[in-house]
C-alpha cells in the first residue's frame, strides 16, 4: 500500500485534494504574496496540476495528451509569473520593501552586467514553487 493510498484510507479520498490546495495556498501567501481568493491564485493551482501530471506522462506531444496539456499549462504559468514579476517591479520602483516577498527579493539582485534577468527569475520561482509543493507532500 502506498503512502497516498494509506492516507486516503485514513482521512478519506476527498480530503487529499483539499490538502494539496491548502499547501499551495500557503506557499503562494508566504513566499509570493499572491492575493487570497483571487483568480490568479486559483488559476495557478489548476495549471500547476496540469504541469505535475505532465511530468509523469509519456513525452508525446500530440493534441489532448497530458504532455501537451502540461506544456500549455507551463507556458500559461510562465506568463502569469512574468506578469507578477512586472507588478512587483512597479512596486519596487514606487519604494516598496525589496524583502517583503521572494519575487521582490530576486528583483533587487542583479547579474554581473547590472541588469535584471526576468526570465531567470521566473524560472527560479517556478522551480521553488513546485519543489516546495513536492517537498511538503511528504509532510502530510
């Protein structure tokens, strides 16, 4: 019996998706300061599920395969986080604290040529977001 099946037998199968959503909401609130109950967070939760399903699927890029849906979800998440970074950049220019959330902290750092690297910041945020979600899965 796997850990997930054992957990489902203890608390019921309907609880596990709620636990996953709760973990994702905590990560979004603490690290990224994405508004609670907003459409951005709900969309990010749904897209993240498609991305995770695509990681464990066969890499055949045909229409309506899990892999294709995962690629589309990944592009949507990337664009959402790029918009989030742009919003945080505007907040920093207005004088917001650069250490209030992870994107602002990463934006305050620059590369060797003293320029911002938005693509690397988005990639790092995606990595951190999904790695933390995977890591916290073992806590439940």
